[in-house]
């Protein structure tokens, strides 16, 4: 997202400003005009050499108006309230501005305020001090910095623009706040029982308690914050945007805004770097300093619970369990008028078993699917639409982090040439993914393990033996995307960077809907010697972190390596499946040759038993067959042995070896 679009997205929601202030703005404008008329009359009295009658305003004159509300919410005395009215009046086309000109006043200063409004000069002279409400809350300020040499009573004063609009009934984020804070529109979400209990606990907490919401998913933390805020407007403030010198200004401006609107603030702290000391993180220091100054309902959003100086209540929110997700799916579909059936129950169970969705994502997927399916009561069509809608919601999160591989239409078990033991291991792997919800949850295995329930596998063997093709078949069998990551590109030479990249990757993939394929796993899981320096220690941290995320990942992780002998056996024990891909023997190579050409490709008198004499892998066989097809097509002929012979010689030269005795016997 560009900086310009990000600013546009952060504009306060117009719905928060419109209808609420329509009536207030009318009464505010009328009240200010009436007050300006009375002040103009007082100025006229002053010009005649007489003292104005004080108090100028009747005690109840501003009841039910924005002026009265602002004075009450900001705890202003009558003099402070009237000082704001005086400054606001000159911004209106009113009798007051005319009277000021006629009396020879170019601007309003504190001396004139005292003359017009004060009944006790000794008391009210303190109202202009820097720690008094008028200046401390940025309600007014000195107009001209160049006139600082003048006595403070004679320096011209201006009204803050936000205060002027508030007196008219328009309350919004001022210019300074709008740079760091923005309104969070309330999403249409359903809360689980666990989330509702957290919300009730927070709502019943004592006033002034800082509420800390922690959890791995920022969107989920926002949803809980909305539930706690209830009907109150919720605003977000990114701690990363704060500067140490602006904390006081931001806190004062938020406090006056919150007093007038009862708005709640969600202070969002960016994720701390892996291994970084929380106490030394400048973002955290700035957030703590700001939180100590804020009033009203303040919520803090962090990935992990943090220690705070003020009274706090920590709420940890996790994604809904599979049982809760099934209930949310059912709720959204029943609200749409669907009759619950056994087939729909089965489809929803499959969805909750594969995708780890929050309530809002379930709502979005349901709405998207129902909007695209032709017959809502066709269980197959609806199930397919729900599945595809779910996939479409998780794909954008991985863009730029992985390479999505679309499995070929021919990717099925019959095309995979492997020994029976290895092929059966792959089929069991698919069964584990499909049945994990029943085994872990329904059959209770999750209660007997402190480790995660991720499923991981290592595919080891020479290049071209079918490791990536196997991953394509598995992804197609499961109906999910295959996302490939090259581990050497993740492993960084900078300490701590690998963990950051891996964390970003797994966070993006947490919603499920994909198989993660890590190529060249030996780059990080290779055998390691004893720890001799800090680089070795950090290398081991990378391995431990990746293993931990693999175990907690809800989906399937596949690691591949061409150098299986380099893999540390201690790491292999942490993997659920290890599948060995041997170089194909003559029988396997003949099967590969017989299935390599699509049915549409014309062939002429191919001798597959002879082709199988060439000792190459399945990947090399595919390259030879494809090049032979191009050679035959350029001649306008069917693929013949001579075309394959030429392509095979090129492939052998590419492998930097000479033909072995007997490999090409009988080809021509």
C-alpha cells in the first residue's frame, strides 16, 4: 500500500461525524451568535467608560448546547468558558467583530478578557498560566510569536481551530491527532463464548484500568477491542508513529477529544523483533509514556503480554477453536436462510479442519460464497463455493513471500513413479492432514501433548526424482494451494533477520489453505558442529525457531533436500514423515517414459525399453521428451526415436558427463 493510500484509508469515518452533530451545530451556531451579541453590547458599554454588567451570561444560558457540553466535559469555570466564547465570536460574522473594530481593538488579549469577563482579577489572572486548562489543553494560544517581548496580558490570543468547531457542535480528530490516529469502522462480526467472556471481564473492570489485549493476530485483537468499546467509537493509534517530543501534545489533544466523545483508544504496538529486549525497544517506551498520560478507555494491542507501569488487565485472545469455528460457520449460513443438513455439516467440518479463521473471515467467506453460487441448496456447489472463497481470502497474505505453484491437471498418484513403501507414506501423509481434526480434537489427543499439531515431512533424494511433483499431488488431493519458499533466500547473514522473515511467513500462512514447500532444507537443517561462536548460536536459534513454528502451524510443511546425508538426525526425529526418493531403476524409468508424452502428442515407433537404458532422473526424462517434441514439431513430424536421441545427447552434455556404455544401444 502506498503512503498516499494509507493516509486515505486512515481518514476518520464520516459516519462518526455526520448525523450526530447536525442538530448540535445549529444550536451551537445560534448560541454563539447570541453570546456574541451580548459581548458586543458589553464592549459598547466599555467604550462609554462604564464597567460592563457581570456576569454577562445567564447561568443556564448554555444548557443543552455544545458550548455548555464542552465547558462541562472539560471542567471549565465560567471565566474559561466565556473566554472561549469571546475568541470564537470574532471568527463569526457577528456584532462582536464589528464592535471590536469600532472600539479600536485589533485583537483580543488577556487584559481585555479580564476587563470584560472577570469578577475576580486576582483569581482569574492565573487562568492564562501554562499549566491552567486554557493553555494546557491547547484551547487557545498566543497569536504572534514575534510579540513575546510584550507583557503576557497584552499579547494577542487565538482560539484553537478544533475548539471553535467543537463550540459549533462539530467534534472530530484535530490535525495533530489525525496524523497518528484514525477511526476503526465497526465490522460485522460474531463473538464466540470465550470472546464474550473476555469482553464482559473487560467491561466490568474498574475505571482507569489499562486493558492489554495480546494474541498472534492483529485483526482478532481489533475485534475484541470493538467488543469492549461496544457502541462507543473506537480509534487506533500506531505507536510506531509517535515521537518522544510529541507525546505530551498528542496525549493532551486525545484527552480533550475523549472527554467530549467518550471515544475509546486502541494503542497498537508493532511486533517486537525476535530476540529483542522489550525494555530497550523505543516503540514500547513511547507507548508506555503515552499510556501513562491518557484518560478514558485505553486499550493496548500487543502480540505478547507486556509489563505496564499503571494498573492493567491483560486479556489474551486466540483464534476460535475448531468447534467454535463450526458454530460460527453454521450461524452465518443459517442467518442466510440455509437449512442445516448432514452434507452441510460435513462441508463445514472440512472447512474448519483446514482453515483457521476468525469470525470476520468466516463472515466474509460465507457472504462471498453465497453471492457467487447459483443454487444455495445444492450442497456440492455450495461446498465448492465456500472452499474457493476461503482460499481467495488467504492467498493475498502470502503474496511477495512465496511462489504459488498451480498443480498440473495430470498431478495424480498414477503419474508418480516411486517404490510402494514411499508411495504409501505419501498417501498416509494426506490422510493425516484430512483426519487431524478428528484425531486431535474429537479423539482427545490434543490434551495429551504440549507440542503443536503441525504436520511436517522431509522429501529427500537426488534432483529430478519427483519431490516437487509429489508436493503438487498432495496439494491437489487436499484442494489447497502449494506455496514454495527457497530456504537459502530466508537464511540471512544478518543476525536475527532469518527469524523475522520466518515469523512474517508463518504469520501470513496461519489461516491455512496451503501447503508450505521449503526447498533446499539442508541450508538450515544441515549437520552442525559444537557451538564455537555467536554465529553458531544464532544458527541454532534459527533451527529451533523454524521447528517450533512448524509444529504449531495448522497446515502441512514439506521440506526438500538433494543432500539427505547432510541432514542432522536430531532434526529428522522432529518430523512426522521422512520420504526417500531413490534414483529410478530401469523398470521405473520405462514407466516414466511410457507416461511422459501427453495423449495429444503424436509419436511414431518409440521403443520404451530401449529409452529406459539411459540412466537419468524423472526430471531429465521430462526435459528430453519436451525438447524432442519441439524438434519433431519444427519438422512437421511425429516424435520419433531420432528426435529423442538428439535431445538425450544434449541433456547428457548438460549433466557434464559422457554417455555410458550401452545407454544408447538400439535407439537408432
